[in-house]
C-alpha cells in the first residue's frame, strides 16, 4: 500500500474509533441505503469525517448517507419548523455519504420513519400519519400495507422561464453518451436535472462513475436522472418509466426517491395534456410509486410511496 492510501486508512480508522460504543442501524429503501443513529437527547456531534467513515463500504458500515433521528427542538432548522408545525417533533438530519448536508431524501424519509418505529420512538399503526421535519421542509408520512407514502410537497422548475418556453433548460453530458442531451431541472426541495433517453440500451451504456456535466448547473449543484419512458408510456391509467441516477455528493445509487419524483414531473410535463397522475418508477433497487395531487394550499404536490427495510442493528466497536 502506498503512503496516501496508508494515511487515508489511518484517518478512517481514527474517525470510526471516535464513535466507539455508538449504536446504529442499517436500512434501505429500494436499495438506497443508510446508516441510522438515534439521538433523542440531541447530544451527538456528527462531523463530516464521521459520516464518511461510517458510510465507507470497505472500512465502515457502508451507505449512501447517514440519518440522525433528533428532536426538532435541538436544531435551529427544526426550531423554525416547530413554530408553524408544532407536531413535527422529530427531525431527519440527513448527510450525504461525503459528509455534506442534504435538504431531503425521499427514500431516506421512509427508512427514517421505519427506524423511529423500530426504536420505539414513535407509535404509527397502519393507516396512521406522522409529521417530521427536514431541511426541505415539513413532510407528512402515512404508513401503508406495503410500506410508507410521503407527501413530498409541491414541486417547481428550477429555471421556470426556460422550462415553460422550451420544455428544457440545460444540456447534460455523461460518459457513454456521444452528445450532450437536453434536460429539465426540477426542485423537490433539493435540485434534480432530468434527461430522457430513447431506449434502455442508452441507459445501460451511460457510465455514472463520475458526475455528469450540467450546463447551466443549478446554484447548489444537482442530482442527475437518466430516464427511459416505457412503450406504451401509459397502461391502465398509470405511466411507467425506468431510471438511473447520479446523486450529488454520493455517486450512482440504487434508487433516489426525490429523483423518482423529479423524473415523473419531467416526463409528465413532456408528455403534455392528458398525461396521468399516477406513475411507476423502476430503479435498479426496485419500484417506487409517484402520484400527483392538489395540496391544501392549491399547489400541486407529489406523493412518493415504497418499502422501507431495517437490515441490521449493532454497536460500533
């Protein structure tokens, strides 16, 4: 092993050692996986290097990100949400695998709630709902027979003028694609840029080891979804698409909940009048459901549904 690798290994080992004795769980939603930590007293200080150590797939637990379950009152962001939503007792403190903060994670929300139930921190029977805080705002989750359904809130175009005028607002280049492709940028509380491809062969040939290049890039970076519409697009009132994603701060993941919502937004927009409100989104890790409905304030909301699984729990040595 050369010297840089040795130093990196020692640093990772040191970061993991500083968390010795910490209890954790490992969970996933359609293959999008997370390290989960309960912090009911708001006493844990999780530094970016701790996140990278825990999410390291070779020297740590492994995960696309880390989720800390902490009462909203212990975070400035949570306190702001509580002022308007006093029932948002728990806050999903989500970090990407590189240690950076993220606004939201659709698969992570479902796994977060499943973790709260498993830890005995909340009681949520089938059909019941729970309000939680995130950096992307307050989210309402309903426990279903097959998992959880999340009101992801309203969607919006990141570059609304461009999207309305031309149905695209950027160009995306990626390894494996011969030319840059037009794309549409959608906010689901976090940024996404959606590219439509013609066939599954193109989707499979796209290499996502490195981040796609987006021009112009949204102000805070972006997640990039490559999507193939099914043929036919709509069957029995439900649209179907297949997607791969490169997540900002992570790389390619097996699934991305907010990305699935953004992909359905873009394909539905491109399909035009008469496009359905219900969608199945196939990702490498499984299938999630996306539905559009009008929220209480009159804006169109997106609901994301799918499973959540806790696969292991333990204590860091």
